[in-house]
């Protein structure tokens, strides 16, 4: 399979597949349940491969499937060389990779190099071995401050709330050193000053490349290297010059990725990395995708962009210009498992929200408007040069479930924030596949299993089955857009040229013979001449209604 064009794309050419791939994010717990326990798994994914092939995506990014106590939904990995029994077995993972390839779909698992689970053998050994041991050197252990060492070593905060330090016990049970965890206490940070950590991750990459995965999504790619002095953080973290933040986007992180690139390049068939890298500026993001480092990085500026034509144009121009300089393709993404689903963002007049955070209950939502805009955003995104990500369920028009009862919430943010922030569960609700009542075919018929998070009744109109064969549905729109994207020689990698447009609208052309207009304003705008290939909503004669986008053959 490798070395050939697994996508069956009409635009096969010679460019590596990842330069314009559409990658579908499978949040494994919530995609499809094959074994009837109410949680998604590998068997579920295998049963839905024909759906993914027919959708027209090129590759699957699968969120962590490794053995894990699930303190952070699998991002707390206990063993990188196996599969969590909740999700299946290693043999099933191998079968999935092979079958996906047969369907023309590439497979990209998630790798989590910043931290492991507190149940990983390394961390258990570190606790048992005590201070000063080589086992502790794989993590960031430090004595505490204050008279009895009872204060954390510095003022760093966990991304999920509270201190980034937890005090460990010495092997005799007495209170001892503290260990660093930029996320939950169950996710101790690794020490990337230690060559053993480098060797271990290169070996893990090989383990999966040997099993024919097509690449990796790298979790917290910007966070691995810390200032060895572990200084207190400034109150105003925006005051740090580039690369000087003590635990984010430090220059030394690129050495790690140069080595990873060499590993990937040893394998045939264009294996690729995509970085989850948060950087203060786009030029710093471009550093991750220089030709000797990673291939691509998520474009969170696009995801965070409010529904505003000028803001989108600025992000599109900035992205393409910085990436062009380093020869990397752009990527575009609207949603993922950490943020509010985009129909629920675009359906609000105030669209500022903290990454991973929620809207307050007082920010009113117009979901119909949000869905209309989400359809337009899909056509805008898929017409841009480069690759794109589709988060499972966005092709069904799913929105954020904002009324999950307190007792079902599982995101560690809920407890760590003292139950003040509800966390990310609302975008992680299991997918509705068929039928008219929960679990909507998420689990096998007759299993009696309840999905791990409850689904809204309203999703009965939004199941894959209910939308199948209806070109005007969201699923119909995505299927047509993805098919046209494969067929049309102007789409995928390349360039765009802006055309004149009314205020609040975006209009661009791509050679040969393609045009896209997106009207983000609240009044109709003129429709350029051309044959309509696809529209996100009904058109008026020669006008493009508000919150609508159109693809044209020019
Ligand atoms: C980013 C992942 O997307 C998120 O879900 C996770 O909680 C953190 N990294 C920590 O691994």
C-alpha cells in the first residue's frame, strides 16, 4: 500500500499525500461502540470504515488508544506499546490499520510525549526508587520550598487548574519530593533532558511505524522542554520574549523533532507528523514545520477565529505567508475534542472563549444561525490551499451539548477547577448513527448499553442514517464537498487569489477555474458569474444570502 496513492485521489501527482489531505479525527471513546459497553472502540471504528471511505476523507487521526486509567480520557498513557482492553487488542489495531489501508484511508495515532500516566511502569518505579535515583531522573522531581518542603517548588499552574506540582511520598511513606504535571496529577511530566526519554520515544515511533501507521499526531508538542532552573512564571506571560517562556515553545524542542523526522524518513511511504503546538505567534509555529522537523501543525488561529470576514482573511493570509517561507502546507481546522463545537460558537454574538473553556450560561445561543454558519465555514475551509481536519460529528452538524448533568461530567477540568468550569465533555458526546432514540445505534442493537455520556433527543434528526441520501443535509454537503475537492484540479494544495467583495464577504479564486465566496455579513452580497458547483444554503438568483458560502466553476 505504501508508496502508492492510498487515497485514490484524482490529483495524485507526485506531492506527498499529507500536503493536502483531509484528516478525520476519531475521538475513539465516542465514535462507535463495537463491544457493547457504551464506549467507542476499535471494533466500532472497523465497522464504520465504509462510512469514512464514502465520506471522502483521506486519513484518520485516532485519539489515544493505549492502556490508560483514563484520568484524562486516554491522554494519560500507561503503556505506549499496547491497546487499552476497553478499546480492543493490539491485533485488532493491526487489523484496523490494514483494513483502513484497503479502503484507501491512512491511519495516524496520537502520541503523548509530554507526560505519561502515574500508572506507567516508569512512574511507579520512580516513586519506589526514591530521591536521587535514575528512575526519578525520567521525571521532574524537586524538593519543595518552605521549612518542611511543604510548598511546591515554583508557581506553575496545571492547565486543568491548581498547582502543577504534587508532593510524592518517599519509599518509606513520609512526605518527600514534588513532581511536575502541567496537566492532571495523574499525568507526570517527562524529563526531556534525559537521553533515555529520547530513546524511548524513538523506539515507540518505530514500534508503530513497523505496524504500518502513516504518521502521528503529537500531543502538547510545544511543551516538552522546560527551563532546567524551573523559575517562577511571570504574572504576565505575554512579557516573555520568543522562546523564553519556561515551559512553552522553547527552542530546544526542535532537536527532538529533528530526530523524530529522521526516524520517520527511514520508513517508506511518506509518514507524517502533525503537531499540536501552541505558540505565541505564527512565525514560531512555522518553526515546527521547517523541512528537517515536523510536516504539519494544527492551525488554531483559524479555529479560534470569530465569525468575521476581516479576521478570517487576516488568519488565512498570515498562515499562508509564514508557512510558504518554510515550504510547509497550511492546515485548517474548525473543531476538535478540546473546544466547543463550532455551530455553538458561531451561533453566539460574543464568540471569545478560552481555549478548552466554555461560554457562560448568559451568552445566548442561536443554534439555527450557528448551523448555517457552520455549513458555510465547511465550504470556506475545504476550498483553502493545504490540508484540513474534520472532527467526528461535524459532518453531521452536531453541536455542543451544554446541558450535561453535573454527575456525568468526566473531564478532569470539572473537579480540578472546584466545579467552576464544566470542561470539554460537551463536544465529546457519542455520535448518533441511526434510529430515533438514544443510543442512536452508537452501541450494537440489543446490547442495552448506555453511552458513556448521554446524547440529546434532538439528535434523532442528525443521525448518519437520517441524513444519508439527502444532498441538502450537512452530511450530504460534506460528502459532495469532499468529492468535488478530490475531483477539482484547483483544490487541495496551491494558491488563492483574493477577489473584490462586499464588506463582510470573502471571495477568492483558485486556478484553474474555481471560485469561492463566503458571505459572513448580515445582508446579501452579489454572486460573481459562474456555474454553481455547491452552495452551503439556498441562493437568491444572483445574490448570496448572509452566512452562506458557494463554490463556483468560473
Ligand atoms: C491536548 C489534548 O488534546 C487534550 O485533550 C489533553 O487533555 C491534553 N493535551 C493533555 O494531554
